[in-house]
C-alpha cells in the first residue's frame, strides 16, 4: 500500500480525523493550534477557536459536535455558529479533551487528559440523550475510542499504559456492561497505542505513536499487518472516500524539533479494507 501526502500543512498535534459521510469531506484538528481543518480538492481551510479542540462527530450536513477543553458544542460549518451542548471538565483548567467518536446509538464518547499528560488526570465520558456521564477515571492519555461493527464492543486505550481495553456493550442502548477486559498489551513491543478505527471485518487499525505505523489486528487481538508512514508520530486514522477504503492519518510535530521532514502532515493510502461509516450524533 502506497502512502501519499493528503495535506502538507504541518500540525503541531494533528488529531481527530473525521470523514463526513454526507459531505464526502475530511475534517481534522490541530489540537495545540486550536484549529479545525478541512480539505476539498486542492482547497484547504481552517476554523480558529480560542481553546483546544480535538475530536468531532457529525450531527447533520452542516453541523459537527466538537469536543473542546471545556465543553461539547455544536458548530455550524456554514455560519460558524456555536451552541454549547454540555460542559466537559470545565472547572479543571489542567485538562483538555483528546480522543472521541460517535457510537452506533447516536451517543458520543470523549476522553480527556492533562495538558501536560499528567498521570491519571484524564477520564472517558459518554454523551447520550442529553446527558454526559463518566465511564472511566484515572486515565493518563485517553485514546483509541472505536466500536465493533456488530455493536458488541467499544475499544479504548490509555496510551501511557501501552494497552487497549475492550468493553462489552448493551445491545439496547450502548452503555457498558460489566468491566472492560485487556484486549491488547503492547508493553513487550514498547509501542504506544494512539487513535483507532474498526473496519467492517471487525479488525482494529491502531495508530502507534512513535512507531511510524498503523497496525491492523484481528478481533481476537492477533497482529495481522502494518502500514508504514514517513514520520514517527502517527496519531489517528480515519476511513473515507467514495468506497470507504481510503485510510487517512494525522501526525504531529510536537517534540521532534524539525527532525522529521513529514512530521505534522496528514496522509492517505488506498487499502483493501473497508471502513465503517461514522455514526451520526443525535442531540
């Protein structure tokens, strides 16, 4: 599989790529620059915010649900109108949002972390039917939130712990049932799981921070293959394109001090895998 540059704009911390199924358009964030970015054809654009923004889901053709360091809010791409949906750790200036994704029931899972990646300062929450509820606490770097195509499981990671957990879900409303189980332990390989997506075969594609790759794992956690990228800090994948077989990936320059020419750029490659369409957020 050949990886090419989708956007040569260098993000300090590229994250949260989202393929909008109605617009057939990719959005992503530069968390540290406080920007939402997009590209259509040869045209690139961005929206500037006054606080860190990191992840999104789609509400309708023009509106996204965006996670920031203090709230979840709806954002109209056409008018730039913002409307707060719910506060998110708004009283803790030490934290910000990080990884997040809409679930199959119209909810939205969002993780937080310390702005300096302080140990245990973050958590993971679920917004559903007008309410934000905490799911997991004492997480250092929340990541890898994604859902199996049969709706049986959610996956999530604490990057600092080098593990991905799998959480059984209620088929009725998507709330966790029982405790999460250890699904993938990367400590022996010394790899750091970042963002993830699940394809239609139920395989997890995980960006591994510092490893220049996105690795694909079978539903039982077996390593299957990896796609190599020309920079080390690959942060999050997203499937998109007209057949949902294009794999996009964000990356970051933070901490590299200009050592890598392609750091911070966003990439794309055609794959034989088919991604799930991103679920719609229901407010």
